[in-house]
C-alpha cells in the first residue's frame, strides 16, 4: 500500500469518526412526559410494536405487560408472550420510581442486581396508549390498552418517536392473536 493510499484511508476514517461524534453530540436528551398517575397506569398493556431486543427474541406473539401498584410504592411487573414453540414465557419483576416529581422514570429489575431504565416518553391523556423508551434509545415499546391500534394513532406515534430521536424503521410490529382481541378487564377501569 502506498503512503498516499494509507493517508487517504486515515483521512476518511477521521472524517467518519468526526461525523459520528457530531451526530451523537447533536441529539437532544430524551424527554419524558410531564407526569404519570401510577394508579391509572396500572393494569394490562398490550405491546403493539418494539425495537428488537435480546430478552424478547423468543417472543412470537401476544406480548403484554401487567402492572400493579404495591403498597410500598413500587410497581409489580409481569411480562408475558407466546413463544415460537407455543409456550407462554413470563417474566416477573419490580419497578421503582426514579423520578418522584413525574413518576415517568422508573428502574425495573427482573433479576437482582440488574436493572434497566423504563421511561414513559409518550402517554395519551386517556391512558389508552404509552410509549416507553430509555435514555440511550436502545429500547423502545409502543403499548396500548387494547390488542390493536388504529393506523392513524400508530402513525402519529411513529412521528412522535422520530421527533424523540428514535428510528421508526427499527420497529417490529407485535402480532396479537384473536384470543387477545377482547380488552382486559383490568384495563377497562383505567
């Protein structure tokens, strides 16, 4: 390799690194909603779409989360999905409010001492849908009180997550089977 070719390669790498650093530096910090009423947030939420992640790689369909506010102020979390083999996968955890002013930032653990950020970054006024993310924008979920969401609402959420710095092209829609088409009783009162 000639010295000139090596110089061009080094220059290209430096320009690429500079662009990457500039891009990551221009992204605004992730914002949450102004407030979450945890009593209203409790109940059943169906996953409409998500970013792919390692802990849900076996989930084929029917993904949902059940939240229940405990007397100690923490939130009981039960996530479930149908796997490719037909079995139901369930994960039980606990969420602790990390921002008591808004209740929009929680720390969730399914296996102590490991935990993850759970930030409510979008929430309809009637608590019919929620958008959940985390500050590094590696994880994202679109949740609904019903197993289906109309396309107009979904597209409005897609635009909202784009504005929040997420890439909507990474979303994968979650299949909900006909047995889940009835809204959960616990979500009707919310």
